[in-house]
């Protein structure tokens, strides 16, 4: 009998596990009829703050708007330079350009795919040489692994840069005892359906201990409102989360700690099966990765062949990311760290993501690993 094709991220298995709870949660919203900023929004924000240990959690429309709202609150403007990795999704740099500011691209460590503080230091000098004002860093915890904040934070302190943690892929993780959501001036995350904690549409959140920033964000999230929505005291946006999505997230948050553990078991099985055949991702020595994406590295001349072989057997793959931002049409005119971005350029030709979710079975992983080994032996 032919094997059923696998899902890259299997939300159906998760839904089957909690379908009655989801149905009740959605029915509750339909019953009270408060579809925007309903009671589940405040409940979710309280639970998210409790989960992370952050003083404040503010829900919003999506992960991109979470970043944008923080930059708006920080009064980002033309002439400012913000440092971010090139090896990431476009949203990280996109929000900087929204405000007429300049994203300056930074290289990464090849074993973690996260920002290299040495390249960050070089990028600060590049910005100064271009007569830009260095103001902040947007770190990215790529694929669910927290960045190396012990090396990034001293650079920020030395140059008086604020730090915004882009945790779109790492919510639920931790770095040396510090939970994601408590690092930097603020943290932004996404609840897009493919994320480790996800809703059934768009959603995001901001975490901070800064009371003044939260007051500003509350206004900006609703068109810059003052005493009410018709008293506009700032230029803001429509950045609210739908109540239905909050209700869904509340139910998923209940099983999230267990799912994080399951994700780590899946990653450990992959690493044990594939180490020595491909370059497997680094396992955190002192922290928690939530494995938003499980990415291996293969020789560039074998990647297309391997992806095709997996696809022929019903195994989907992905490439995150095939082209770093500094090589993309919309961003190639922005500056990069003075020593270039050789690691970002190299790994973009090597990365291949395999199916990753909490409900991937050992048998399914063995099947995937056997294909990889057969093709690359």
C-alpha cells in the first residue's frame, strides 16, 4: 500500500486533538458577539504575559505589525540605521523601510543561522561611515533558536542601541534562563498558522516591561486613539487581533508546553538519524529551541536532487531562505556590514527544511531519514 503524503506542518493532527475545545471556544465568541477586542483578547494577553514572565503582553494583527508598532513607538525616522540579519524573512527589514529609515544588513553564524555580533560591530561602523544614525538592532531567533544575546547585548550597550527581538519563530523558547519575551526593549512575535503557537489566520503580539511604551502601543494599535476611537492623538494603525483568533490561541496555549517538548524530541531524533550524512542544526546547550523549522545543510549540487527524491516519496521540503535580503530586488540598495555577508550567501545555497511538527512519528522520521541517506551516500 502506498504511503500517504506527509504534511510539512500537520495542523490537522493538532486540531483533531483539541477539536471539542476549539469548537466551544469559537461558539463562545459567536454567543457574545464581540468579534473585535472581545473579552478573550484581555484573557489571552494576561496568559501570554504569565507564560513569558513579561510585565506586558499586547496582542495585535500579525507579526509584521508587531514589529512595526514597536518601531512606531520608538519614533523611528529617516536617517536612522537599524541593524538586522540578511538571512531572514523580508518583514524584519521591511518594517524599517516603512519609516524611511535604513536597514543595515548583518551576517550570521553558520551553525545557528543567527546574528553574528562581530558582523554587527562592523555594520555599526558602516552606518557611521555613511553618516547614518545608529539607533537599534532587530535580532531574529531564526528557526526557533534564540540568538546569542550574550554577545549581541554588549554591542548594543556600547553603541547605545535599543534591541528589538524578532521572535516570530521562537515564541516559547528560552535563552540561558531568560524566556523569549523578556529580552531587549521589546519582543515581537507572530501567530501565523505555520508558527509553533499559531492561530487560524493572522495574529501577533508584543512583549515589554516598559510601561510608557505600552501606553503608546495601546494608542497606536487603534489608529492613535486618545480617550476614545474618535479622539486621535497619534498617527497609528488598525493593529487589533480578532477575538476569534484570541479564543483559538487560548486553547492552543494550554497544550503548548507539551508541544514544545515534542518538537524537541522530533529534532533530537532527526539529528541522531542524519548527523554524519548532512550538516544538522545546532542543539542549544543552555536554553530551549522551539524548532519552528528544522533545517539541514547539504552540498549545493545535491540539494535539488534530494528535494526531488523526497517529493517523489510524498515528503515536502522547503528552502528558508533561497536568497538573503541583501541580494533581493527591494533591498539590494541598502548597506551591508563592511566585511560583506559571506555566510548568508553560502548557507542560502545549502539549506533544506524537512517536515517539523509535534506529531511527526518516529516511523515517519525514519522514512525521511532513509531517503536522505540513500540520496547522499
